[in-house]
């Protein structure tokens, strides 16, 4: 039971990641339902065989008062996997405003991306379209659970629809 299980709130919002052992307890106590399983894995008892959970959903809604990611340089780098969103480089990284500040661009998740020094200078005071430098991925406000990707070393394929990836 070495895998991790994505736990969703009743409204399908990602809450956290737990162990398979914990998810089995939630399932047997009827506090959660299984949404996806690992088809090639099974849990065996002496007389029964059970599906190996990958994504479960709680039957009751859990109110989370604060789960927003703070907008910071470090978190922007983490969201963008420490790579330039224009060329893919991972050296001499900085932050770039997609819509330049001189044109009213705000400091927001949707307007800030990771860029290398060369691309940032090349883009200058223009939009990516004007500079003919398309973004590899559009900037977005991350969900707190997506930051577990760096801790876990990746995200299961079944989790991606629930993590907005």
C-alpha cells in the first residue's frame, strides 16, 4: 500500500492526499466513495478482493476556511516548474508580466509567469503576441493541492481532471 490517494470534497474540490490505508478506512466507514481506482492493483483479504483506490470523494462537505496559495516569487516558480514559459530554459529565471505593468498589467496569478533573463529582455514592454513569443502554458491561479506535485514527485493521470491540469 505504497500509493497515494487524492481526497475530494463533496463538491469535487481537491482537499488533500492521503495514504491508501487511510482511504480504505474512509471507504469502509462509508465516509467516502471511490471515484477512480488503480485497475491493475487489488487489495486482498483472506476471502475478498477490493479495488485499490486512486481518487475518493467525501460524502459530507468539509468547510476549509483558508486554502489559497500566497502570490510570491517562489510560488510562481513552483507553479511553472522552474522553467521559462517562453523558451523552456531553467537558468537565470525571473518573473515577467504577461501584460506589462506600464500598460496596466497587475501583479496577479493570471499575469505573472516565470521567464529567463534573455526572454524577459527580448519581450521587453510588449505582450507575448506583439513580441511573437507564445507562452508554453497560460498562467493560472493554482489550487493548493497542486503544490503536492513537487512533494510527491508527480501526479497520477486520474487526478488531473480534478486538479485542473
